[in-house]
C-alpha cells in the first residue's frame, strides 16, 4: 500500500488552522473544503485523458478531456461530507456514494448503518473520503463494501492519518492508495489521533 503526504505549503498552513481549537465551526468547514480541493489536484494528477475534436472561436483543434467514466467519490458519513464539496468543486460530474459507519465506543469496531453506491463502480476510479484515518477499521470496512459493489481502483483521502490506521488498512487492503495531509504521532487509549484536531465530525457540524 502506498501513502502520499500532500506537502504543499498551502495544505500545511490550512491544516494548522484546522488543528487550532479556536477555529470556529464555520471556519473549520470552509478550510476543510479548501484543503480537499487542494489535495484533489494531487490525488487526481494521473487521470487518463483522451483527445476530442472541438472548435475554438478561431479554429478547430484536438483537445484533452477526461477519458471514460468519470470519478466516484464515496463519503464516509458523516465527516466525509466535509471533504466532498471540495472534491466536487474540481469534478462536478463525478458520481457520489455514501457509506454510513459509526465506531462502537467499547470495541472501536465500525458498524454500518447505511450504504448507497453507484452501480457502475467497476468502471470508475473510486475516491473514499474520511477526514481521519485513525484505527483504520472504518475505512477498511468502507473499502470492503466498495469492493463488494464492484470497485477495483480505490484511493483514500484523509486530512490526518495515524501509523496504526495506515498499518491496519494496509493489512486488509494492500492495493489501496492513501493520500493525507499529515501522519501524526499515534492514537490515544480512546482511538483518537494525537495531536490531531479533535473529532472532525463534531467540529464540522458544531456537535459534541
């Protein structure tokens, strides 16, 4: 499994703003969207292109467009929605799937409560969105669900990752690529990333 840290200075700057406990809910939501858009350039830099005939105001030409079926973004509810809009800003025609998972507070294992995915995943590059790759269990469960639905080309985008989560995901899905803004020190006894940025869902939606 490959892990790419998107080290652009703007990403690092905005991630620091997200980490700051003083950042408001509105600010957190806006900055998460901005980071998703910036990371999207790196995540999608190798998309295949084809040349098609068009006419400019001056003359005909062969110009590049994305080839084949467009992308599918899969948001892991609910926090994944904080990254979704930034990705859709780049690729408005992408299909969108949702997988609802919550983490059992006792076992830290994921429990699925909702799944809605496009039917043609086998023909699309699938990009899974979840701000935090902590224990890795939720993302691994989501990837397994996507594979059951026919997905074969799968990438994971997160704001932060922990070494434990990367290792766990790599064991279950060594073929998946991970893109993250940073890899933090590790997890605490409750499964939270340290130093982290808190609970991404709570900070996105103003809940506790």
